[in-house]
């Protein structure tokens, strides 16, 4: 946990982590999902300087529910060509074809 998190953030992190563990996720997966969720919430509340996500979104959410930035980052991981010129719908289709 970053030391800049508020008590509220830590409680949210622990709750999400435990929920993921209860759902059968590994310790590492649970920690990553919890961290990403808390950090996304902090960005949305304006508590961090970085307003553009560096992640690929929660792997448990549908592609349609992720932001275009998250889809772009996933497309980058998958080395999808011309991703910078794609719309959100095109990114979704390309990711589905590549996975």
C-alpha cells in the first residue's frame, strides 16, 4: 500500500483484496485488482496527478465497460498494429481477435 493512501483507501483495498481471495484469486491477483481499483477511485476523486490510466482495466470487467485508454494499453500489450488510429469499438474487436 502506498503511504499516501488515506485510511478509507486502505480499508477499501483490504475489502476488495479479501473479496477477490474469497472468489479464488491468487494473493498476487487479488492485490493487483485491489490496488488498481483503489487507484482508479483516487484518480476519479482527483486525489492523484495522473488522470490517464496506465493500466488495462479490471480483468473481470467486460471490454465494453473499460475506458478507451485501458483498451489502448491492452492493445499495446498484445502488439496490435494501428491501435492509435482505432476507435473504442475497433479496439474491442481487435483485442477479441488477438486473445
